[in-house]
C-alpha cells in the first residue's frame, strides 16, 4: 500500500540540513582570486619591504636636502677631470 502524500512531505521536511547553500561559481572564483592575490601581495610586502610611497618620499627627501645644500654654496664648483694632459 502506498503512503499518503502528506506523510511523504513531512518525511522530507524533517531534514533541513539536506538543503545546500546556492553558490554563484563566477563570484566564488573571483573571491578566490582576490584572496590569492591578497596573499601574494602580503608575501611581496614582507619580501621587498617598503611601499612605493615610502621609497618615493625618501628619494624626494634626499633630493630636497641636496638642493638646499647646493643652494647654500657660495660658489658653484666644476669637478676637474683626474686625467690631465
């Protein structure tokens, strides 16, 4: 004898863990790529040290110091060649 429909539906309703979450595969791939890129960027930061802005600030600071020092010179000197004829 067949079971009535009502008992079949209640049998499936008792297991809510059987329903999986829907996942958009394109979004999941992109999220994984972002995580991988972030991990690689962190490794590169540890490997190479300072950021581009920090390096540029140091270079700019050195150039500024050199210009200030040169600005305080009384005379501009020309470097002579070590080889004389």
